[in-house]
C-alpha cells in the first residue's frame, strides 16, 4: 500500500513538472486534475493523507472519466472515512453521451453521477471536499430538454458509512418554462431499502419560480410518505408523515438588494434505511460567514425540526461605500408537528438559533479599504450567546502587492451559568498576485473559571501559498489551531485541535 501511494504521488508530481517545463499538451479532449491533502499532528503523532485524482476524456458526443481515491489513512471522522481506513481504488467512474443541444436534446450517464433537483428539497447529490460530503449515486441518469421542457430520470445507489451501496434510489423530475418570467416543476423520489420487509420512503414536491419586474420568487413544497411510520406512529390516519416548505424572494432596485427566505422542515429528512446517507439537503436559510469566529459558532441544519426565516439587505451608496445587514431566526417546531407526534413529544416551540450581522465597507482611496463588521448570535443547543466585532483593513500597494489585516474579538456567554470567555484572532496577510500569499494567524482564548484565575491559551500558524507554473497551487501551513467547525449550507464538519504541518496541492491540466 505504501509503495502504491508513494509511486502514485511521484507520478503526479513528475507529470506536473514535465508539463510545466515543456510545450507538451494533453491529447485533445482530455483533462486531468489532482487534489492532495496531507497533515501530520505532532502531539498525537498521527498523519492523514487524502488524494483525489481525476482523469476525463471527451470525444464527439461521448465523455468519460474516472476518479482514483487514495486514503492512508482516511480522516478518522466516521462521516468521512466510510470504513476506508486505508484505501486506494477507482471510486468514481462514468460514461456519458450527449445528443442534440441544450434546447432540444438529451444526455445519458452510466456510472457515478451527482444530481440536484430544485433547491435540494427532495434530492441533492453532491460533493464538497471542504466538509467531506460525497453522496454520489451509482446507476443511470437520463436528462432531456425539448423547447422549455426538462425531464430528469435516474436510478442509483449511494455509499453508506460502511462503504456499501445497498438501498436503491429512484427519482423523476419534470420542469417546464412557460414564459421568460415563469417556470414550474415537480419531483418524485423513492428510496427502496435492501430489506423488502421495510416500507420504502417516498418524496413528492412541487415548485414555482416566477419573475416580475425587479422581483424574483421561488417556492417549493414537499411531502414525505412512509407506510411503516404512518401505521406504527400515526395509526394509519396520516396520508403523509412529514413535509417541507421553502420560499425565497429577491428584490433589486438601483443600489439596493434585498433577499428574504422562509423555511419549515417537519420530519422531512430523506435518508437511507440505516440513516447514514442524506439524500436531501434543503436550504439552511442562514448566512455562511467568511470570518473565522463567526463561522465557529454555528448550528447544523436539522431537516426534521426547524422553522424560521432570514432577511438580508445590501445597499451601495456610491463607488466607495456599501453596507450589508442580515438577520435570521430559527425555532424548533411546536406541539402537533409530525416530528413531535412521531416521537411522542409534547413541547412548545423554542429558539434554535438567532443571528444578526452587519458590515460597512468603505474605500478611502484607491489603495485603502476598511470593513467594519459585527455579529450577534444565540445557540439553543449550547445555551450560549456571542458578540463578535471585526475590523478588516486592506491596503493595495500596487496592482500586484496587497496587504490585509483582520482583527476579530468574540465575547461568549454561557446562558445558564453566566460564565464569559473571550476569543481574539489576528490575521496578517500578504498577497502578491497571482503567485504568492503569506498568512500569519494568531488566536488567543481567555477564560476565568474562578475569580482571579485567568487562563490564556494561544494558537499560531503560518500558511504560505504559491502557484507553481500555470496549473498547480500549493499551500503549506505550520503551527497550531483551535478546534472548531466548518459549515457550508448548514452542513458542518468538526475539526479537532491541531498542532503540526499541513500540505495542500491542487493541479489542473487540460
């Protein structure tokens, strides 16, 4: 295994070097990419290596590709490893035929594929390596278009945490564009468990997407059906056992942009029988924050027990000044919901999380820009509230060289005990476009568990990023960082405290 791993990495690096030093081109229609991530934790004396190598080829109406994955070992998180402690094989492969054009045509994919239907209320099969999500389907996917009518039909199996593909998923989606200002569609999906004695879960949804003047609107409603749940938990009195509603409104006028979202997800999780595969990921209706401390205090999407809304307004006064304000509130569902009735609960609705965010950006000159931001958040499951002021300064010395400073301060209060602790982050960054970036990140956590007993913990790391030739990006980080979470679209991944070295490299060749 070690020899295979070493040889594979050596070949990838050699190929990148040869390509950079000569005029050799890949054959027409061929593309290649490689992503490598390696880390060594000094304290725990553990190393993790993950590598994804993609090779794609297109000829005429046909295209095909493979992805060769190497884990030695894989990330220890069970949601990531999927039973692959040490693993090296072709984990993704496909053959695709495209007939006709986008207006009148169809394409057929055999093998592994991803598919998003609507906004993910019924089906969202996708990959995001930042949070280690990969619920690709292995099977057949057919898509067809004819004068505004779009059809999607698929059958496939996703891989569970034991690296097995057992349940079979069928899905059908129909969408029609009635006019430039109106689209509507519907989705039906069913998951058939490996055990024929277990009732399948069926999902059905309808969506509409009108656009009028400066208003863009989207709404989707879905229902969940399962005979076993209906008979065992609702005495057969319910036609469906869960539902979900998502609505989005966008408005634009001059320098003003407003976005409003609403969600209600009641017993709406669409999973495999063993519940280790999530087929649907509805919109989280919460802002994805770019700053470190704001993204650390976040709550994961609960597709079974949420109701809430978000509104964001952004206004550009002129070429120099703009402001953004965001507010979101999510509550748990109350008495009478499918979720509570299925579990025999009788609780009132309560706050799940609340977020308030505001920033103002101003360019003092062509060289100097400042951003002031402040965030306020409350989390129900941790019983904490946090206030986070942030200052960012960007200095554009010339078109090539940029300096950036970010200072974040967060005061967190434990609502039950009243205990407070403080987190400070300082980021210094130098960018030399387009090849070089150097970042210094320092964090200090201050706690006072007892009066007069102040405890401070420090984490520091340096990261250097460099673009090798025209196709390879390398980033090396050395130092330590605090434990925390990474969240994208309401899906989170926990990262433990780390002290050591990390290497990330991405190569793309065409």
